[in-house]
C-alpha cells in the first residue's frame, strides 16, 4: 500500500492505495501550527478507524503548495511511518511537458492533476480545480501543459464580501432558488453561485477557442466541483479524487 498526500492551502488530503485501488481517503485542515507528533497521531487514528495498519504502508508521496508545513509533515512521516517520503518537485518524472515561460512556477497540484486527467481521459483537456483558488489548466492532445488561469476561490470571495463590506453578513454556500435574490442573503448566494458558473462557462469557452483542438474534454475536481457541476453546461466529468490518482501515477513512474 502507498500513502499519497496532497497539501493545499485549506486542506491536506490523504489517500491510501492498494494495487491502484483507493482504499480510504481523508481531509484534514491545513494547520501550520500543528506539530509533527500531532500530525502523526491524527494519521494513525485515521488509519485505525479505517482498519488499516501504518506498518503496511510501503511508500509515501507528497505534493505540496504550502512550503512552511513541509518540515513538520516530513518529520511526522519519518517518525510514525518509518519512511522517507517522495516529494514532487524539479526532477520528478511526470510524463507532462510543461510549455510555460517558467515551468517551476506551476504548482505541483496542477501538474499532478494533469498527469491523472491525461492518463484517465486522454487529451486534449481543460481541468477546473475548485479549491482555495479556482484554477483552469489546458492540456494538449499530446499531453503538453499549455498554461492556465488562476481565480480567487469561492470561499475566498465569500469571506472578502463579509470582511470588506460593512453591512454584508457571512453566509452559507447554497444554490439559490433563482438568479434574482429577494433579500441580502439570497442576493449574495446568487452572486456567488451563478457568478462562478458564469466564470467557468466563459473561461472554458475562451480556452477552447485558443487551444484550437477538437473534442476538448472538461474535467472538474476539488471540494466544490460537484456542487457547481450540476448547473454547468461545459463540465463533462467530475473526479473528486483526481489529485490523489495523479500522485499514485507519479509514484509509479518514479518508484525505481
């Protein structure tokens, strides 16, 4: 079994694979103040609850966009799993040719998503990842990472409305009954929900025009992908475990 770890700005997502099958997955809050022992005990408790044994983990692979947490996380893996984790970075074989001005600037989560999506669905592709930021990534039919778009995430926008507008409340994210809100809360919910649907539809449309390829598939992932995909006309597939799948594939390509 292998443990895959996706460290994002909001959550750390863990997955355990056995023979390419996802046996269990968990989502933890990304907390830079948490100690290595706290992280280790969290993971061991999760393993125990799922009926898994930490001693059966043969390897660990990590993709992270949060450098400050990495020392603690690596120390925790070494102490509680007795393993040296594989960290995705420069030199890691992914099979994806990054055609950007500075390939090192591309987040490892976006690269891992590209690896998984191209492996599972084939190209060309557009990947919409709805996490802390909402990102759009363009993958050519030859498996080249062409670039993408980065937008403020849904929850960031909700929090900004609450903090920067004195009379606007903090609201829950729900699908409104209609576009025209009848009060402040429903108006905010409509703006967020339909505003992001419109963002996805328009950006995907423009990306397809610039990519100039046929049969471009649109894959959505991230914590809010399923919530928004029901209203979207452009999203073809929703894969909430895309990043975990990518980590597993990258590990297989680098295990030797």
